C-alpha cells in the first residue's frame, strides 16, 4: 500500500486510483462528522490500511482527513 498521508484528499484519491485502488472512502479525522464535499479542501492525516501494508487492490481504502487549515489529531 502506497502512502497518501499528508496529501490533499483529491490528489490522494487520484493516486490511489492510479495504483489500482477503487474502493475509496474518507472521514473527518476530528470526529466532527463533516462531509468532504470539496476534496481539494481536505488533507489526509491517516489511511487504513496503513502505508506499506501488503494488500490487494480490491481492499477498501479509508482516508482520515482534516480541512487544509487544521492540524491532524
């Protein structure tokens, strides 16, 4: 699994799809249940599965995100 941590959400999604991962989801890493309507306004703090994990491209990839001006928890 490549690392997408630190990337803008839209770029992370594009990179994941280029690597063959199409089961993508994201959530608000601060637990505020905000929707990531404009993916370019969010940054990836975490990802599951973790970077470096050996997995097939049929694995669901979940990004934990914060708005660009916020700090990761």
